[in-house]
C-alpha cells in the first residue's frame, strides 16, 4: 500500500488502532468527497466563492483527519484561493486533488480487501 496518499500509521493512531472504525471513516470520506465535488462544480458555475470556501474547508478537515497529507495540503491552498476568488487556480488544484482521491480509492479498496482476509 502507498504510504504517500494516506499515512496509515498516523491514521490508525488517530482511531486508537481501531481498524474497523478507520474503514468506516474511509467509506464516509469517499461519500463526502463525491458529494462535495458535486457541490463545488455547482458553486463554481454560480461563482459562489464563499460557499466554495466552506465546502473546501470541510473537505480539508476530512482529509486531515484521515492523514491524507498531500490532499490536505492542496485543500489548504484551494481554501485560500477561494477566499481570493481565484477560480481558475482552484479548478486546476481540484484536478490534482481528484487524482489524489483516485489514489485514495485504490488504497481504500486494497486496505478493505486486506481487512476482510483477517
């Protein structure tokens, strides 16, 4: 499993070693991310930067709580850019974040499969 997308040791420490809880949180993150990206697409067409900033802030917190450090860092930057109303830069960053999300999905699928084998 790739440590660069999700710091598993740190994530497990955050849930006090509860792998079942971590899997549940990963599933919640997946659903939250998909919903948030749909909202961001809508808010982008409406040029609602205040709401974009709020949605990005929520995504940032969720990524940070799961120790998805690279995504968290990108979301910190996206949140700042939303405050500055820099839509083009935000959308470019979100493309990178989507790639990281796909890496997370791969990690999640492998981790879930590994846990089923226990």
